């Protein structure tokens, strides 16, 4: 399953955008958004998210 952002927990820090090797995360209205077609489920974004706003189920 691709990464999922819990919008209400996202602080807009953009660490996940910088960390994603597939460039699958963009910011929309200061909230991270994952392109499910690009996400390879690596979990790198989960590891850097200080607010625990990203999960890979």
C-alpha cells in the first residue's frame, strides 16, 4: 500500500518531500500529498515525519 498522509497531523515541514526517492510527495496548501502511482512503499517518508502524519499500511 502506498504511503498515506493524515492531513490534520501534517505540519507542512516538507521533510518527506526531500526524503522521497521517487519524488512522489508534493505539497498542496501546506499539506503533504502522496502520488500513489509514484509511491514505492519504501517508508522513507514515515521515518522522517516528526509529527507521525504519514503511515504505510
